[in-house]
């Protein structure tokens, strides 16, 4: 598999047509998970997708639209304009080189604007961009009770990077408001622990099952989109 650790000669020789880009974040994840949790998870999903499709794995974007976590000194966030510009510039560079497909694995739930910029690019470039949005796929609706640093993320980290999980600091907290209230108040205003979910219910086995399901679902969706686009002849 070609990755960002490959040489230019290797990439030129194999001339891949498909790329995979992951987007993480650098933000607080309670006291028990690393601030790079979203980056670690999205990159792992991207690696498995790239391996399955023999695609070129690009380096992750480790920052996101994380204003809801800005009260934590550990959080570094981008503006909407910066994130959109990054995606546009990367897509245009890939398009200029003749790549045919870019798969974006979004690991941060608040990057809602990605769908808009990807739609814009799909209407203006020859490059096809497919979004795998982990937040939208696995954290459900505004009524979800497992939103941030809860059972799912903690389980996945126990499977992928157990050495980074501080088990003694795991707490459960489910706010009395819905997820959309993050539009009005920061995570630490809504949850005193920076957690939204039941992290104490996390297990390594649940994490393994979750990652396998996520990758399986993502590959199925990618296949369906590629077949659809092939039929309509982009």
C-alpha cells in the first residue's frame, strides 16, 4: 500500500488512481483519552480502507472545527474558511495529477461544512470525492447519548491504543440537553468532565467490533457510490 511514507518514485511507478484522506482533531476528550483521539481513529479507518482498495493513503489533517472545546487549552481549532480551503486545495492538486477518487474519512462530528464543500467540488472537478463521516454514521441524531469520549470512542481506543487510555479517570456523564446545544454552549459548560456518554461501559472487544463494522460499512458505501457514478458517467 502506498502511503505518505512512500517515495515519489514508488508513487510514480504504481500510479494510483484513488486516495484516502483522514481528518481528525486536536481537542479535549475528558481526562481519560488523548487529545488526538479523533485523529487516531480516523487514520486507522483510512488505513484499512486504503489497504482494501489499494489506494494512496495521504497524511491526516489533525485539526478541525473544534470551537465547542475551545475552553480547554489542549484544543487547537481551525476556522471554517481554513478547513474548506485545505480541502479545496488538496482536491485541486489531486485533480491536476489525474487522480480519479478521493475518499475523505471525517473523524470529528462538528465538521458539518465538509458536506457542502465536497458537493461544491464534485460539481466542479473531474475528481470524485466520497465522504465517510464517522460522526454522522455512528453518533446518531441530536438525541444521541454517546457523543464524545463515551462508550464508542473509549472502546475503540482500548482496542487501538490501550496504552493511551487512562482507565482510572474514566467517568460517565450524559447531559440533560440534546447534541445541538453545542451550537450555544461549550462542551465543558454542558458537561463538567468534557464527556458525553457512558465511558465505563467501554471494552476492547466492543472497540474491535466497532472498527470492523465501520470499515465494512464504509467499503460497502464506497462501492455503492462508485457503481452509481459509473452508471451515470461522471
